[in-house]
């Protein structure tokens, strides 16, 4: 079976599973639905996404962000930075 067809079948079955879950969530009483949605939001917050993983990897010594991090730390140590809340208050 060609790869494209396998991917289409996988996407279809994932969509069917998501649709089943959505139906079950809609059928929950309001209190249980709120409890589930709170759990789902917390779960999502705890899961590192690809961007988080890439930033963590790139921030390692010798990584692509290493020079930028060193420069930012030096600027801060030399007093060339402002507190974030000060910048946000002046926007």
C-alpha cells in the first residue's frame, strides 16, 4: 500500500476517534465536562511541544542560541537591560 494512502487512512481513523471523543465530551453533564476540560488544559500545559524541545536543545552550550544567551547575560550584568514589567508598563 502506498505511503500516501496509509497516511490518509491514519488521518481518517484519527479524525473518527477525535469525533467519538468529542461526542462523549458533549454528552457529559456540565460539571464533568468542566472537570475534563480543566484536566485537558493542565495536560496540554505539561506537554512540551516541538518548539519547546527545539528551544531547549538550541539553548545548550554550543547551540545556535549560545552566543545570544551570553550576550544577553553580559548586557544584564553590565546594567544595559530593563525589568520586563517596566517595559510592559511603558508600551
